[in-house]
C-alpha cells in the first residue's frame, strides 16, 4: 500500500526529520543539510514554501525512511 505524503514546506520536513533523529549540520543558501546521529544518513532539504511530490520522495530516500514512518512523525 502506498502512502501519500501531504503537501509540506521544506521547514516542516526539517522538523519531522529532527524528530526522527536528524540534526542540521549546515545551511547554505536555501538548502539545509541534515545528518542522522547514529545511522550517518544525510539528507538535503530545500527550504522552499512547498515541495513537489518528487522532491519529498527524494528526501525520504536520502533519509532512508518510508512514507508511512514519516507520516507517523507528523
């Protein structure tokens, strides 16, 4: 079963990833770079007002998360 990710801004995605154990390691321009403390996964998140579906899916792949676990952290 596929989970539909809700429409979100980049800042909202960063907050959810922080709840999942990621920390911001740098912000350059309009992009934040986050790294998971234990797993070492790195995700780049554009800090735009709204992120397109493909961008949200790419961020989840980088973070090593599936949509269902991401939605649970909202």
